[in-house]
């Protein structure tokens, strides 16, 4: 199974003009992810969350870690780890909207 970084999937997602959360969910499905109802950590699964702005345009993503934390890439800065998804919600990164998972 391909394992492209989340930031690459966001950057190379559907062409401009059709970028919305639905298009990005389908792009992640090509990487083996399926929709799930919440971000709770599940043993044996990697989860991601898609953040969107007020226009439903994907702006950011975070990936679960097996230690129960989340990891995010903040622009060109280093990856960060955070305990909650809300900690990165803001005008720049949007709000958490969709949750996906795949087996690891």
C-alpha cells in the first residue's frame, strides 16, 4: 500500500476549483483509509483528521500516533505532537471535520 505523507496528499489533492472535503476524503480512500465516526485511538489502526475552513476547503491534517498523541506539520516548520485535535484549530488551519482510519 502506498504511504504518501499527509502533507503531500493535501498539496497534490484534486485540482483547484474542486477542492472540498469530499474530494479529499476520496483521495485518502485511494491510500487505504475509510471514514470513521470519531478520532479515538484504536489499536491496530492509524487515524487521520481533515481540517477545513469555513468554505469546506481542506487546510490541514493530523495523524494519530500509537502513543495516543497526534502529529501535524505546521507549514515549513517541524512536525509537532499534540494531545488533542483542538489545539491546532484556528483561522489558518481550520477546524477538524472528517476522521479516517486504515489498518497498520
